[in-house]
């Protein structure tokens, strides 16, 4: 008598696929609508809003790309996002390393204080932030936006990096110390390279958060030369309120850098979020 192999019952994944396709369509349809709308005339947007353009009008895109203000706002958004990300990740990595690998009195209380920052809504703090930045002379200065964004990004970044650093086995640290590695040397030469997935994760979150920030630049910047892309979109929408096709073209071009960065880093983002949960 032969014993049959025990077969694992197959799961019915059809409902999950349907939900995934539904969510994906919910996200993609507005992007596709805006992209196609940028190639249409305004009259066609009302007569044929969801169809393909009868004649592909590239003028809306080329006129935006020829605008000097668009490139200036793109540079401002890129500069602020990059500096904010470097500052947030750098400080959070050091703090996460201390919280994860050092035992000292009050460590958990201090870490809880950092995590409490997640429950502090930005809209509530906007008035104290404005007063503080005015007192420091940072109104109208990109540094005012960068410092505030970094401060609000630190809690989540520290939580993610601390969890990853704690998942690194202690034997690796002991071996490094036996080989003469200092605590900072272990952090810089061993821990950070091993934490690349987590670093990529928090970097993506910091870049996207800075790129999409509208309220803080609106409060800090008054000069058009300092405006970021979200402020530029608002100004462009007010200037060309009747030219919907050109507004859609502006929106699509403003989204491309963030979407491209996210598409490149998406694999690292998912891997970093799950890495800390599967180690140790």
C-alpha cells in the first residue's frame, strides 16, 4: 500500500486579486486621465473626457517645459527633499543606533518621547512653528522648511531604524569589538551597510513626504523664487483656471520625478519594511 503525498490545500486567491486590481485601478485611473487630458484641447475635455485624444496636442507639455518657473520650482523641491532626507536619515540613524545597541537609564522613556511625536499633528503646530521660524529669522529661507520637515520625520524614521538595528545579532558586534572596532566604527563600517534596505525605506518616505508637502512651504515662503512644485501648481492653477488641459499637463510633469524615484526604490521600500520582522 503506497502512501499518497499530503497535498496542501490551494487557497482561493481570486478575491485578493480582485481587491488588488480594484485598488490599482483606483490609483491609476486619475493618473491616466490627467496624462491623456494633457494631450487634449479644453473643448475635447468636456466632450470626450475619458477617451483617447482625437489629435495628440503636445503644446501643453512643451509650454510647461519651456517655462523657467517650472524648472526653478523643480530645483527647489529637489534641493529641499534631498537635504531633508540626508538630515533626517543621518540623525535618525545615530539615534536609532543608540536606542538599539546601548543600555542606559531612561532609554525607553526617551524613545517613547520620540515616538510620541507621531501623534503630534502638523496642522496644530503650524502657528507655533511660524512664530519660532520668525524668531529665528528663517521665514523665506529653505532651511526653515528643511529643519521642520526633518523634525517631523524623525519619529517614524527612528522607529524603523531602531527595529532594524536591534535585529542585527549581537555576535556580529562582539566580533567587531574583538577585532578592535570602536562603537562608531561598528555603526559606520558594519551596521549601516547591513541596514541598506531600512535606509532605503526611510529615504523613500522622507523624499515623498517632502516632495508632497504643501502647507509648510506655503507658510514659510513668500517669494516666488523659493516656491516648490506644490506651490507652483496652486499658482499655475490660479493663473490658468480656464485652461484645464495645461493644468493637467503641469500636474503630470510635476508628478514624474516623485513617481520615478518611487518606482526605482519601491523594491527596497517593501524589503526594508519587512526585513526587521524576519530577522533575529
